[in-house]
C-alpha cells in the first residue's frame, strides 16, 4: 500500500504532498518518475505551453465534426475529435 510523500517543487521550492492515490494513478499510466513540480506550478506550466501550441483545423473521421488538433493532419491518417479519440483509445 502506498503512503503520502512530501516532495519539494523544483520550480518554486515549496513542499507539496504526492498522495497515495496520485502515486497509484502515476503507476497505472506507466509513469516512472515522481512529479518535480507542485500542482500549482504544473498547472501554470501547462497553461504556458498550451498558449504557444499551434493548432490545426480538421474534420473528425468518425463523426464528421469540425475540431482542432495540435499537429498537421496527413491525408493518409484519420483524425478524431476529442470524444471519438477517447472512444477509440478505450478500445485498444
């Protein structure tokens, strides 16, 4: 059974708790490293990274809905909206 761990954020230096349930989630996802940033710094970093990301228009190959994706679509590969992508991901 996992126990909560106290870690120090590499960005702001504040201590934060890496809970047992978060550890289990990381393990389920196959992550081998503990988080280096506290939840606040992780969220801020995601927001900074997302603002610089170029998005491309696309049409979902499954439902036909217009969507945007973070990579240039290729004619030989299907592109899915978020909902259809999640449905396909669950079938693998």
